[in-house]
C-alpha cells in the first residue's frame, strides 16, 4: 500500500473553475490510492471560492477546506502542510496536477525526502507558451547563481516527507510565490534527499497573474533569501 498523502491546493478566486476542477481532483485522489486526501487552502478570495469548494466536494470526507482572511499563496500552502496528518504532503495548483507524478513520487519514498516535478529536468515536456518557459529558465538560473542550488525547479508540483515540513516550514521567512522555493532550498541545504521527476506541464487554463509584476518581486525575493541564509550561516559559525 502506498504511504499516506495529503495534497494541499492553494485556491484564490477560483469559484468559476472549482466545479470542474474538484471532480478532477477527486479522480486523482482515487488513482493515487487509499490514504490520499486533499486540503483546499483558500485565503483572501473576493468571490465565494470557499463555499463553492465545499459544495463541489459534495461531502466527500477526503476533502477539507481551510479558510483564512489574507490572500497569500505561500501562507495557504504552509497552513495546509501544517494541518496535514499524513506521512507525506504534496503541493499542487488547482490547474496543474497529475496522478502519475504523485504516484511516481510516492514510489520513491525509500530514497527521497522531497520529490519535485521539474519543468527543466531532461525529459520534461512543457506545453506552456514561450514567455512562461523563459521565465522558468531564468528563475532556475537565478536559483543556481544566487542561491547555489542544484535543483532544476522549485515551483510546481512537489511531494515532501512530513518530518521535513515539521523541521523546515517554521524557519521559512518568504511568503507568497517564494514560500515553496525557500522551503526546498532550506531542505536541500539541510542535506535532505531531493529527487526530480521530469514533468509534463499542461495547464488547464491561461495564467491569471502578470509576469511583468512578478519578475521584479521574484528577483527581490531571491536576493532576500540569499541575504537571510548568509546571515544565518554567519551566525552559526
Ligand atoms: N490561497 C491562495 N491561493 C492562491 C493565491 N494566488 C493564487 N492562488 C492559487 O495558486 C494556484 C496557481 O495560481 P494561477 O493563477 O494558476 O497561477 P500561475 O499559473 O502561477 O500564473 C491556483 O490554485 C490559485 O488558485 C492566493 O493569494 N491565495
Ligand atoms: Mg496556473
């Protein structure tokens, strides 16, 4: 039997998309196997996302809806991870998840602590447009040059051992889109075993956030992580 897994899905202003996405998520839980549940972590929506999520789940006990006031993708992920009671947790977006990846990641349970679906690993197939692919390439370059990371992608589907979450998540200082990046970088630096599975990326709808706004915010955020990690290692030595 595969180990238990909680799939954490941050959701925000998704009332229109959930009626088709939640049945797809339930079918994915079925395919990954018994012991697989999901937490839909809503925060700060201006539509009735949380109520629609509860309705779309139709009382299925495998789905829990968390609700918090302030919009923050990373905080939703962190709250979902910390609420989970399974051996493993996953993070996926509501428009991008796959049973194949989740099952393949759990199959690596004996040899990995963090399994990333990488859009940049050899063999990955990325069906997104050229601008989004360029953004992922540049982000990865920054991870390597600014943070000295060996991983090829920190943003997207991932499966993490709960003991790693318990140790690392409380130390993460980034919120929003960089929470998971800092989590993975800290896990890597702590010596946890990171494995990557080449991803097949097919988003089910166009991106809703502006890349132009996201790029400067991301670069500033990565510099801030670098400063924080450097200060921590100076304080330790
Ligand atoms: N809880 C929460 N979820 C968010 C927030 N912003 C985006 N999301 C969710 O994050 C996931 C990715 O969002 P999406 O708009 O597809 O972003 P993109 O594909 O990265 O451009 C989706 O499941 C969104 O509902 C937020 O402020 N809070
Ligand atoms: Mg998306």
